[in-house]
């Protein structure tokens, strides 16, 4: 009986927990190379990894098998992590970011709003620990470019304390 319950309750495979990091699979892409003997399939995986407390990273992996591509992408995401200055459970201020033809707009939201964002942007914000945000993607919705643009925006975001320190002013003067 317990074994049947265990089999049924597998959870979301794309949202694995290991060593304190949340891992999400954003996209798997299949490419076919045609050769004399037929087709050779290669898989590319795009993943995001975060601790839910402001540390987040993304990675891409390629392989002839899907699990190997996902594993490579997870390792790449762990190597390329950044720290994001959050304001509690939301962003510091509204921001725009661009990568290629993907334009993203993100703004802080009040408590209880949730993550209002689409696809690839939602995955990045969830693993980063953002719980209340309003976000919109314009232009290209290619997941790779959307993730890049989201990371550019999050990386550029600074806390009021760091901005005040750079300008040599107090936090009250900045606000």
C-alpha cells in the first residue's frame, strides 16, 4: 500500500530539490543532423537553479541523450550563479532589460500578488525566491533569450543601501 502511494506521489520532475537548491527545467530542444546513414539527434536543455533566497543561475547543456543534456545544464547553472538583491519577497524597483529581440519588464508587487509572469521568466523568478512580481515579455519569446534578459535585469538591480553608498549619500536622500 505504501509503495503504491510512493509511486503515485512523484511530484514535479522539473522541480527537483538537491543540496538546498531548486532546479527547474525550462526547455528541451531536439536538433536533427542528417548524414548518409540517417539522422543524428542532439538534445539541448535549458535549466535554472536557485536557493529561493536571491541566488540564481542558468545553464545550457547538449548531449545525444536528454538526461545527460539536463545534467550538463544543471552543472552549468550551478557554476554561473549570481546574487540578486531582493526587497523581501519582491524586487527593489521596476526595470527593463533586453537580450536579442526579447524585451522584459519586471516591477515589484504588493504582498499576496504572486508571480505574474510567463514561461521562462516565471521559472527564473521562482527559483530566485521572488514571490510577488508583475512581469511581461515583449518581442521574441524564445526561452533562451528571455532567460538571458531576465538575468540581465536581476543582475543590474541594486539595493538602496548600495546605491546610497556609491553616491556618498544616506538612504533617505536616495528615496
